[in-house]
């Protein structure tokens, strides 16, 4: 028989382990070495809290993936809707005419996200200024750029918020595990005050194999 090192268990293994500790507590509730009532109640809370923590982290992780996909889709779409505006500018100002620079349409949108956001803000600022540029970028070209860029900014914010929330619940889950491990360690020491470390009853609690 070997004792279980519950500190090294994976997340799901730890959930199954806690369930087994609770099963042992119920099985031996009438025995002299039964856990005190308050410890059994805390154990029940820990089993539930750990399962909920795993679910919450998984849900937020999935949410981050979805937000990232939405953001990346908007990034690709934004690059596409800028293309007709650049073609318009080329048609208005031939060759090396520097006036294209006034519309911020002389360069293709960058691929790096932070640079793309700066590009979009500069582009919209130039084409919505007062007094407007003459000739003004047609509404049929400007409106899609404004709409998709708003989606891109919203997607970036949603992803960043999601990542922050994910990191917070991840930190909370790790702290919860530390707390539960400390309580399980106390329960194990409680059993050791009644049972030998080679007692097969420890298997009922999942503390030994």
C-alpha cells in the first residue's frame, strides 16, 4: 500500500480525490475515527467549490477563445474594407502625389494588432476632421471602415477583459486548491491519530492505494 501524494494530482484527479475523501467520510461516519461534523460539512463545501472553480475557469477560457476569434475576424475584415478606400485615393491622386498621405491611405494596413489600431484611429481622424478634406472620402467607403473598426476595438476590449477575468479566476482556483490541500492534510493527520499509516481503511478515503 502506498500513500497518495495529492499535491501532485492533476486538476480533475484532485476533484475525484476529494470526492473519494468525502465518500470515506460518509462510509465511516459512525466509526470512532469519523471526521467531526464541521469538518464533514467543510469537506462537502470543498468538493462543490472545487468543481465549480474548474467549470468557471473552463468557461472563461472558452470565452477568451471566442473573443479572440471575433477580434481576429474583425481585424481581417478591417484590412479588407480599407482596400477600396486606398484604391479610391490612388484614382484621385496618381503616382507619388503626397496628398494621399492626408487621407492616411498611402500605406496598406499593418498586420501587427497594436499598429493596426493606431492606423485605424489615424485613418478615421483624418477622414472625419473639420473642415473635411476636399474631395472627401465617399461615405460608401468611410462608413464600412468606421463600422468594422468599431467592431475591432470592441473585440480587442472584450478579449482583454476576458483575459483579465480568466487570470483572476485562475489565481482564485489556485488559492482555493492551496486552502483545500491544507484542510485535507489536517483531515489526514486526524485519521493518523486513530489509524496506522498502513491501515487499509485509508483506501476508503482515497488517501492510500
